[in-house]
């Protein structure tokens, strides 16, 4: 609805009043001063209303922009700047339904920084935060497609959802992730597997067609189990 539509009745009254004042046949019979005063105040009121409507439009535009920014921030991890657990869960739910509908593959990657507690104890929490940021960036860069979501899953754990990706494709991405983190060469003197920060990775994948026993929860659980296997097998490796 436009401004004119909203105040059409008032505009019509104002128009009639102006016509009445300008019509010589009515000049002698009408309360001309009163009409002039009415028109003056009414015109002032309409101008003020226009300003209020304009201000309201500006405020609504600012509010919409702010809501959009808040929505974006609510989907990002405050420390690393990559998608957070909430964003991952939403993306995973969407991609699971898409894979079911289209009969395509879907893979999950779970990543854990090896001996991160020891890293924090040795270098301090500030260095630990820096480590998390750098690892998050390395993991994200290892996944090239815009459709892939790499998120901070919690603490020193990260997760990725790879749409339309089979186990072989997920293995390539996971190996690239592990190598990218190693290439950072972040010193970790207390690590029991290397003198630098490393990661352990677990992979799970649903191939087509999906069986009735396949659920979103089971795919996550398998990835978690594979992550545990990677850690119990010596860490700094990929298991699927």
C-alpha cells in the first residue's frame, strides 16, 4: 500500500478545501479564514506524517539488514569464523533429505585435534585459540566446493558434510585436510605422534540407494566410530 492509498481520504478533504477556497462563488458564503487555517494545519500534519512514514521505512530497512547480519552471526562460530554446530546440523538435515530424494551419496567427516588439551596446558589458552583458528582455516581450504560445509562441532572437534560425495571422494578430502593441518607446522612438543599439531579423522558415507536402516544419526555415529578408530590406532590418520 502506497502513502497516497493510506491517506487518500485525508488528501481528498484537503483537495476539496483548497478548491473551495479558490472558488469565487463560495468566497462570500464560506468561513474563508477558518478554511485557510484548517488547510495550513492539515498540510503541516500531512508533511509530518510523510516524514514519519519515511523514517519508518528507513528504520525497517535498517532492522531487516540487522536481522540478516544477526542470522549470519548465529550460524558462525565466534572464535574461528567458520560455520558452527547449529549451522552444521541444519545443513546436514537438508542434505540428508536431498540425498534421499535424489538418490545421491552423502558423506560425513569428523576431525579431532590430537592431544589438544596437552597443547593448551603447554602453550596457554591464547595459543590454543590461535591454533583452533588456523586449523579451522586449513580444514575449510581443504574442501574446495561451495556446497561442502566445514564446521566447528565443539571444542577441538570439527565436522564436514559433503553432499553428492561417495566414500572415495570423502577420503580424498579427508587426506587433504590432514595434510593441510600438518603443513601449518604448529609446534606441539607434548604430542605423542609428532612435534607439531596433527589431526585424526573419521569418515562415514551413505551410498545409493539408501536402506531403511540408514538414519542421519547412524551416519554421524559411524563417523564418530571411525574417528575413535583413528585415535586408538595411533592418531594423525584417516579411517573410514
